[in-house]
C-alpha cells in the first residue's frame, strides 16, 4: 500500500456463524479451500452491515471495494455439518485501500486465518478516496446487531 | 417412484433464512440459478436436524440419501444482500426413496420452487430400506429448534 | 410453454469435454449434484458459440435468456479426475422460450440427463420475441468448430 | 517452510486454457475472486498429469497434498466468455512441503498471480516425506501432453 498514510485501527471485530454444507466439502471429506473465501466475504459484509454501512449501500453510493489480494492459511480442516465462527476485523484503512482480516474457528479452535485487500474505486473504475462517512462507519463499534436466524 | 407404496405426509415444513452473497450472484446482477440448489440442501439439512436426525447422523448410521433428481422453477430473481427464506418439506416417503420440496421466498413473495428426489442406499452403494427410526423422525414435527445466529 | 407454437427442431448436438476437479466433488467422493448445472451451462454456451452466436453476442444485442427451469436426473456418479462429455442440444424453440437438453457421460455411459428452459427477455426485463437471426443460428448445424485446448 | 532444505527448481511451466462461464462471474460483471482458486487447482492438476503423475495417482499411492496456504493478487478482471490461460509451475519443493505458483492471463496480459503451499501427508493425516518418484516427476519437463478438447 506504498506511500499511503495508514492508521492502525482498533481491532473491533464482528463474528458470525455458518453451517458447513455438503456443497462446501470435497472428496477429502473436508471443506474445499476456496470455500473459506466465501465465508470471508460473509464476515466482511456483516462487519459493514453492523456498522450501518452495508456493502450494498456503499455500492449504491457509487463506490466499489474490489478484492485486490486474498490470502488464507489453513491450520485445521472444517468438516461437514460443523458450525464454524467467522470473525472479521478491519486491519488497515488507507486513503484508497482497505485490509480486512479473518479468523475461522470451531469451538474456539482456529481453523483458518486470512486477509483480503481492497481497492477503493468509483463507478468508472478509477481509484477514488474512501468516503468520509464510510471511513467513520468502519472505524466504529458495531452500532446495530440485527441477526438473521439461520441454520 | 414406480410401484412403491408411498405415504403422503402432512406438510410439516422447516424454514431457514440466508443472506445473498456476492459469491452467489452472476453478471446479470441476480443469483446464479445453480446457487439455489445449495439453499435447497441447507433447508433439507435443517429439516432433518430439527427432527433430531441430522444428515451427518444418518450417514454415520450407514445410510446415504444421494440426490437422484433435482428440479427448480425460477419465478423471480433474488438479488445481492437480500435475506431470503428457504422452506423445506418432505413431499413423499417411500420404502427406498424420498422427495423433498422447497420454496425460496423474499418478503413472502415466492422466488423459486423445486424438489429433490433421493435414493436410500447402504454404505456399499446398494439400495436399502429407509431405517424405521429415520422414517419416524422425518414424519414428526420439529422436535428441536436450535438456531444458529448468522448474518 | 402453454399456447405457444413450437417447432420440434432436428436434434443437432454439440459435445464438449470437461475434467472433474476437486472443487466439483463433495465428501461422498463424487461430483456434487449442483456442479452439473455448471456443465450444462458450458455445453449450452458451446452450442451457441459453434453456431456463430455466442451468448455474449446475444446479450450485447439486447436479448437475455435467463433460466426459468432447470432439471437433472442423476443416473451414475462422476468421480474426481474423470473426463466427462457434455452433450447439449436445442429441445424446443418457441416464440419467447427455449429449451435445451443435456446428457453428461463418461466413456459412452450416461451419468446425468437434464434440461433447462429459458425465457427470452429484453434489457428492460420484459418478454420479447427471439430475434430471427438468433433463431436461425440455433437451428443450424455447427458452423464453426473452434476448440480451446484445455486439460 | 522453516528449516527445511529446499531446492529452487527450474521454472518449467504448464499452461492450460479455460473459458469464463456465467457461473464464475459476480454482479460486478467480472469473475468472482474465489473462482481463480479453482483455476489454480486445474493448472496444478494439469502440471502433475503432464509429468506422468496425476494427483489421483498420488492419492491412490497413499499421499495427500492438502493446501495449507493460498494467495492471489488481482491485477485486472476477467470477464464473461473470456478465454483465459492458466500457467502453473512448481515454485519450491521441500522434504514435506510444496509450493506452486500461478499466473492467469488473457491475450498475454496478466490478470491474476498467486501461489498455493501444500503439506505432504500420509493417509493417517501425519506429515510424511514426498515420495522420491513423485519428486522426480515434478522436477521433470512435461512428458505427456495429452490435451482434452474443451470449449
């Protein structure tokens, strides 16, 4: 993220739960490694939504946050029917980039850790500045905590 | 399902919620049609789990219920960030086959209807009878209603 | 497809090959049932492309063909690393609907049969007529046969 | 990969082609970021197969190579119907770990670069040494070059 000034943000986190489906597994009997990126996305979306700034709203305001890097380190496998926890936090917030960090765990045991980096671009695809209102929302504590009931 | 005797079962249903992710959409801006089969699976798994007979337990008892037919009729599209409801019910229960039926809706409006048919096979891949305990569980009302908190 | 006049079209077919990835399998050790819909799409796209009318071109001309029904019957499973053949053909062609039919096989043995039905809609989402040029292309033999080299 | 002795291997590469499906895209109109991990897998599998050591054979010999880290850097997006090239090479080969590197490009322009790291484990899940025959195969040039015809 080069010469950008960046702030280390306090590590406020958002945690969601998910159930492992057959669709998520592979023939090794465990969750296919790319599936975790889907849960990273779910965690990141919940992080934003609970701060009053859903990613749908962000896009409707004309700003997009495409993934420019994704990384996952696999410590232990998740299995079919497991209930896993996905914790997402904002790692870094720059003028034109964001970094989210993730941990996926089961019963308190970490399974996967990772991060995604995001550019901030306008509808025309050009880099733009992170809108001040969005920055403020992301740096906040969870302000809403509406949860869907899912299983 | 040919000459099998089948019982029409009362239409006890299980409903779960799910949030539409970017991962689920396609470039038409709506949910990709194959994604709904994933939600059918989630609904079916919840149906069994809430009747005390999770599909993981079923498999551990040596019985598998592979999908032998899947069908979906698409009425209206779901969009990114929508919260959809998945309702699953047992349509037919035969000696060696099952049929589940599904409706996916948003705000009470049906989006997709479908069904899956399942064979009942043993660990060696041969057709077997549906275990009596499983049949009884499936014909029951929801006996547990533990829900994960997810968003 | 109701009161529409439909023509039975000659069963010209297009066949492509695909390799089964780990990503496609589930913990039963076989291909996850929803994965086949992806191959149906690949077969359908090749069918159109080889008749000089790629689906990208169709969309750029302002017409979309969303899936309004999908069906698959599973006869035998495909396994990891298998090379499977996907055969797609146009089943029915109406004024405002299409039906494609599929067979997925391995070494000449059918594994999965299915179909998709498609509406014909304009960019504003309203039903429209199938453009004459597209209809003509779809009813043709393969006119191009460019193949990508993939494994 | 810590204290392990590792050999830098010559950068023999294997390249395959793939066609972008609707299934691969998201509502931003481009390929969903997790989809590239699927193509990494396809490239890695082809790399092994063309050296006479398909991953299916490897597993049948009792050795598994689960992904322990995955990374992707996204430079430019791929779009629906694009034909992309996936180049896979062996980056590092240690006693009990492997690293593959990938580049996905279109018309010679790099779109995504990444890597995966793999443990070498036995059927019981314990770390084991990379079998000598597999190591030799991986360090070879392509010895077979059978390609499926796909589009």
